[in-house]
């Protein structure tokens, strides 16, 4: 198990998960969000190959409509 911070909350996850697997485990229902790991945004094309590491800070951000 590894410990990461997801949106400011310490969370334990299994080792060797990629972003896509993490999103499924966390049960995110929409594709409309962005993911940053350690303040660096990850493109959706790289979700399946970006492995989450112990101590990572992960931000999952939903788009905000403005006007």
C-alpha cells in the first residue's frame, strides 16, 4: 500500500496503480475533470501509463463554467 494526498486528503492505495485505475477505484462517474500529480497536469492520453507513487500529491479538478 502507498499513501498519497488526493485533493488534500491522505488516502491509501494499492501499489503500482496508474491514474486510470485510481479514477475507477475512486468511482469518478464523469470524464470531465483534470488530474495533476505534484502540481503537473497529466494529459488524459497518459492516464493509463502514469503510475502513482508513494507520497504523490494528486489534485482532481472539475471544470468550472464562467461567464
